C-alpha cells in the first residue's frame, strides 16, 4: 500500500494580480517541476496554520490565508498526495527562495507556460480559467 501525505499549498497573489510560482530544486522529490509553495500538515495543526508556518520556513515571509481554491488527490509512483491550495497574500516581508531553485511572479494567463507538478495542475487550470472570465 502506498503512503499517503496531506499537504497544503499557497497561491500567493501580489498587488499586480501575479501569482508566486516556486521551482522544486534538484534535491527535492519531483525536481524541476513548478509548484505552489507549502508543505505537510503537522499532527494537530490547522491547515491554514500549517500553510503560514511552511511559508515562513520556506520563503521567510508572513502570509494571510484566504479561501480554499482546490482539493486534489494525485497518485504518484510512490505516494498518494492530497493537496489543498488556498489563496493568500504576503503581509510581511518579501518571499526568498531558501529551499526552491527559483521563485517567480507570473500573471494567471502565463501560468500554463511552466511545467507544473501534477498535483498542482487542477489549481493552475482553475486560476487560468478565472482569469479569462474576468
């Protein structure tokens, strides 16, 4: 039986309507795929609190978390991932890539130009879809 992990991801939007995208480093599983930053929920931790903690640890900034955008279950070769993504914004500091190879801000209509981790794709598609209807 495959291991299951429950993770949260932050769809961080800036004042220009751009989304923060993070490139997984060569040391991470799924290297060279883009993702929404975040990570595992600790035992007894609320999802939004886990997301705030992970972003503090990974990007050295503080976020405010808003509505859930997507809840995706994806089966990889070795693990089953449940990824819940939430809209967020930076309220203190500037994101710095400490674990990721690179971070960049992209408008919603350019998100599909990146090679996304499979679990992140449903959220990406939802963001692109909402940008074309606005």
